[in-house]
C-alpha cells in the first residue's frame, strides 16, 4: 500500500503541535491521546489515523494529485516508534518520573518536527537501516515510486 506523503507531513505538523503542548504542560492525558493516534497509525494503518482521516476528507480534495506516493511500511514503523516514546512519556508524567516524561516527549517531538519542517522521517530511516541490517530488501519500497530514500 502507498500513501500521499503530503498527508504524512500534515500529520507530522499536527503531531508536532500536540507534542509541544504535552511537553510544556507535562500532560500525561494529552500524551496518551497522541499515543492512541500513533497506535492507530502503526497497527490499524495510516488511513485510520485521525490526522490521516482529516487530511483525506478536507485537505487532499483541495490539492492536485500527488506526484509520487510513498510506501506505507516505513511510516507505519515510525508511528510505532512514536507510540513507544508516547508510552514512556505518559508513564513518566503519570508516575511523577518527570525527567522520563520530558525526555521521551522531547525525543518524539524532535522526530515529528524533523518530518513537519523538513520532510525527514527519522523513524522511516530507522526502518530502512533495520531492513538492511537484517538482510531485508528495500527494493520493493522504491520500485513502486516511493519517496522514501534507500
């Protein structure tokens, strides 16, 4: 399956805003909500993410068709990485281990900001590195017109 990379970037912008607010307020609830968004994207699919649903319904119809599509595997993996940091951050804020909440949220925020501002998906790059290290092929990810670098 392939996705519109503009939708991924749109989601990264919203994620950046949500994580920045969660970091400033140290809100376990807001971070947990973002964790649910990450979980939907990672386990159900990017099309199930609330940010993806909003993009598809309200933003994409106003845009020209995408020039390229991106393989969904690397962004789904990135959502899983985001989920891991959101879970750690939520645990930190909820249990009073504030440094853990701050560190985990800041790391997720940094990755989301890289994607939102520069179109660089850190989790996607991690996916590709892991594929190479484990002997997995990355050819199929490019053969279908993926914008994810290999």
